[in-house]
C-alpha cells in the first residue's frame, strides 16, 4: 500500500469528517453545531437550506449523491429506533439529542430523498429574553404569568415555527411547585422544572401497523393519575374532547397549543377536532363547551422579517346566540419594515378589563387595573419577573 503524506491540518480535517460521517451528522455537522440554526432542510443531495434567526437561507453544504444521503438517513432513523424503506417511505422520529426528524424517500419523494430536522435548543429562551427581544411587552408577560399562577386555561395558537412550544415552556415555569402536572405530547419537547411532573409521549404504530398509543389514549389515562393540571403539547385530533372535559372538571390551569391562522380560527379548529372524536355534538353545544373551558387565547406569529411576536392576547368571554364573545386584551400592530429588515410596530393595551380578574383576585393575585388602560406599551429590555 502506497503511503500518503498529508499535512497535519488536512489530516485533522479528514479525521473529523470521517468521525462526523460515522458518529455525527456527516456534512450537516457544522449546521447542527450552529446555535443560530433552528431548522435544517435537505431537498436532495445538492440542496440544503437552513432557517437562521427566522430567515430561510440556502447553504453550500452538499452530499456526494442520493445514495450518500440515503445512507445518512438510514443511520439517523436507525439511531431513533425506527426504519425507512420502500414499504414505509416516510418517517417522523426524535433524535437522541431531542431534535425532531422527518424524512421522505422515493417513490414518494420525486426529486430524491428529503430530510427535515427541527433542532432542539440546548439553551432555552427565557421569558425575560423574549421581552428583551420584543416578542411581547412587559405588561403582556406580567398578565400571562398571573393567568398561569391563577389557574386560567390557556390556548396558544400560531403557525409552524411561530414559537408556540417555546412560549408554553416559558409560562409553565410559573406553575406552583406544589402542583402535580401531566404533560402529553406527540414528540416530547416540554421541559418543566416542577418536582411532580409526569411526562407522557405517544407511541406510533410499528411496521405491522399495530401497537399505537395515541394522545387521546394518554389523555384518558392521565385523568386517573390525579393531575392538578394537564398540558397537551399540541392538540391535533380527537383528544381535544378529553382535554376540554379535563378543563371543565377541576383541572384548572391546563394549557395546550394548536395550529391556526388567527384566534377565531383556533376555536374553529377545536370544533373540527371535537368532530374527529366521533362524538356527535351540535355546533352550538360544542361552542358552549369550548367557551366554558378556555379563558385566555394567545396568538403568536412569525413575521415575514423572521421575528416572532405575540400579536394578540384575548379573553374568551363566553358564547352568546351560538357565537363566541372574544375581547382582545393586548395586540401588536405592525407598521412597516426598517432599513435593517426588522419589523416596525408597537404593542397596545386595548382597554378591555378581563372578566377573569375576579378569579385572579380570589386566587390571591391582586392585578393592578391600570395594566389594562388603553395605551401604547413601551418596550423594556431590562424586564425582570415580578414575583
């Protein structure tokens, strides 16, 4: 065998690439180590995109060919305890580091294997950071903290990547330490710090199509586990009926997220998911049921500039004559984009004094009325949690 003399630097690079190929993320390793990258998207061997700070960007990272990409996908899927092949050409899995992986291969993917990785943040974004970044105003943060401490049922809505799970993670910090919380998720992402936490994760069917444990199954079982609160990572099906029943029967302070385009659409999605449960409820009855279960609606948006904003915090005041009564408490109004590409706009208090204030007062939280005076809210980069 002919001996090859490589410079030390080249040899180190080669060894690192081989180790990444065997044990790491191969060509994607630099992207997975970049703290600013939230999503890695592979559209075939020669097209790799990332989302960095909310903006989608194409990279110069490439795989050797589709076969190289297929081997890489098989290795990642195998590490997650799943398999992918022509019989089962689509897989959704969680990687050992907590990142979420979705892969689709031919014959479903017409232009070659595709891979999407939603990265798991090792350093969680804190509530104080979100206020400092302008995701929401300090007064909005104070109200959400009081709503969680005062056991209001809260529904977070928004599109993909809007920050629903991040917000849910943050507000869950303010659940009292004395309460027992059960979390139910499709893929475990919540990181609650309370001492009495039970985390449940659904199980997908095996290759024979058997053995599935759905979120609805977990929710039904959770009611027998003596929870004070139930947190559903994302409501997406018939489990909504059990979730609303829990909210209506003593599990105050429960929370969930839902994909929706706006606040009213979130409520329409809940109605649709009740229908998926197989229970035949008249629309008026379903709306009354939802209105009695949910008190606070939080709308999150990812703007075209890539920034995340809490664009609306609303109160669901009830249901009258078959229609929801929704009152906005705080809103965000965007006015344009500056030269640096950042959104221009302001947060406002609408002047609506929430009906839930009497419940907060009964829980020992004396909410200042001047928090809700109609005005433009000022940003506060030095925001501190008011305990």
